[in-house]
């Protein structure tokens, strides 16, 4: 049983690192979006906002998965 527990911890830890990367990418896209909006490239900024929304949605799913793994 401990092998499964060790695997769950390793999986949850790896997913947590991926989630942190996802948050960092979202922050970078947010900064880029602000710059695009301020420099009159609204259509590209709108695409960046859509990408950020996808990151947010997926971050929620990753967080839920991490919590399920850590509780098992």
C-alpha cells in the first residue's frame, strides 16, 4: 500500500509544480495583454485574454485533481 501512497505523493507534487508553472504563464500573458491593449492591438489582446481564461479553467481542474490525489 505504501508504494501507491508514494506514487500519489509524487504525482501530486509533480502536478503542483505544473500548476505553479501554469500560474506563471498566466501572469506573463496578463502582462503581455496589458501591453497589447495599451499599444492599440486590441484583437491580439482579446486572444490573449481567451488564452488566460483557458489557463484559469484548467488550473481549477488541476487543483481539484491534486486535492483528490492527496486525499487518497
